[in-house]
């Protein structure tokens, strides 16, 4: 089974997200070669003192969408890890904008390095945050 096939099994419920994604309430909703779409709902338990989702939670959602998008173009014997990522927040992720949707895209995939991007939008299409990431690819 390819990694893309495995991700598609997550969408159908035949496989599970990694533990961190389950804990944070992430859902995989779409996957194709080089791209994945994930969602999460507003969770009161993950808010900051201003009442919006804590920024690190949205960063984790974008990291997951970027990593899973890279998985869709990775071989079965390859693993990858985040080297670095940068996040820019545009607007607070409030309950009124739930669910939050992150689309991860592979911008470049080489033998040992990849570059990705992700955007999180609210239910009305409002851009809430954007990230870019660099990844190390290695044989497992």
C-alpha cells in the first residue's frame, strides 16, 4: 500500500491519524498527489485568553497538513521530519469561523529536502493563518 492509499484509508475511517492529530481533533478530508486537506472544529479547551484558538494548535494543524501532503509523494521506505516552519497569523480563529480547514501543498520535493506550504481558512473562506515548511527526507 502506498502512503497516499494509507491517507485515503484515514479519510474512509479504515485507518487512524497519528495520536497527536486524534488528540487535537484533526480530520483528514481530502488527499491527492502533493496535497492534503485537514479540518478541525473550534474547541473551547484549546483557546487563548482572548477566546480564539491558541496559535500553536493552528500551527500543528498546518504542520500535519504539510507533512501528510509530503507523504502523498513519498515512497513506502521513506520517512520525513520537519526541519523548520514559519507561521503567519492573519485573524483570530473564533467559534464563528469553525470548522477550520488547512490545505497542505508540496512546493518542491527533492531526494533529501522538501518545501511545503499550508493555509488555514475559516468556514466562510477567511484566511486565518499561513505557513511554509522545510522537511528532511530519509530512507526508513
